[in-house]
C-alpha cells in the first residue's frame, strides 16, 4: 500500500510529494520547500507519522522543484535520483536563482547523485521511470503500475500542460511525450502533477485542449 501526502511549497506553488509504503519508508518527490516554515512543515509531517526518508526523486531540475534539495540532503543525508540530462539544469539554478529573488539557494553535493534507469523501488513497490521530455530536456515521470498512479512533474496538468518556453523546452516534444507515454497508460491512472490538483489520464485525454485524443 502506498500513501501520498501533498505539500504546496514556495512562491511557484509547486507540489512536493511524500510517498510512503506500509513499512514507513518514504521518498520525497521534487522537494520545493524553501522557507523555514515550509521546511518545518515537511519535517514535522515525516516525524509525526514516524516515516523513514530513504531518497529524493526528481522529475526535473527547474528551480521550483529543487529549492529544498540541499535541505533534504542535510536533514536526512538523502541521495537524490535524477536523469543524467537534468544535471546541467540543476547546475544552472545557482546562476539564475537571483533573477527570481532567491539569493541563498544551495545545491546538493555531487556525491549524492544517483542516475535513474528504467525502474526504481520503494520497498517492494516497483515504479517504472518514464522519459517524458518537452518541458525540460530529460524530464522523468514515476509510474506505479500496481495502483495506476503516476507522479508526472510538469508534463501534464489538470486541463493544461507544462510550459515549453524555458531553455530546453519544446512543444512538439512535450506533445509526443504525453501522447506516447502518458496517454498510453490505463485511463483510470491518477496523475499527481507538479502544480495544481490531481487528475486522471482518461479525463485529460478527452478534456485537455492542449493535447486531446479525439
């Protein structure tokens, strides 16, 4: 059994997820906690539910999704899992962060990097790691086939899609990722996006005006 807790963090209103199994092991997906209050909220939840963080999983490395990455590394000594193509995006954050008003962003140590392959485990739960570029160059999504749930980052939203005007973004690439990777999943699949409310694959296939299946 998997349990998902959603937090809405930082000025970008980014969704950070704590995903835990029946034994209390948990992963933090896209830690966006920036302020002290947000960091405390995350720590208090994990502590009060007696969870054991084992890793950070990153869908991609835009600033709003990694603002709490160094904090998680220092707080729990966590490794962070990402795709190799997102490492340049991660390194660029320190350069452009002041443009967004963030002057004290710390990046994690390189020793903590684990490059993701085709699947990843949380306890006995197997996740397929899907390559879904278009919003960022090497964006990933984490799909749990047993429960038909996917953590999609900024690829597919409720009635919307990820922006493609940032460096490395491309609309046709994103559209292809959605059509071939996400829309091929069972329609009952619950989508946990990087921003906004949950949705389902079936709903988006018929209602999403950006990428619709006729």
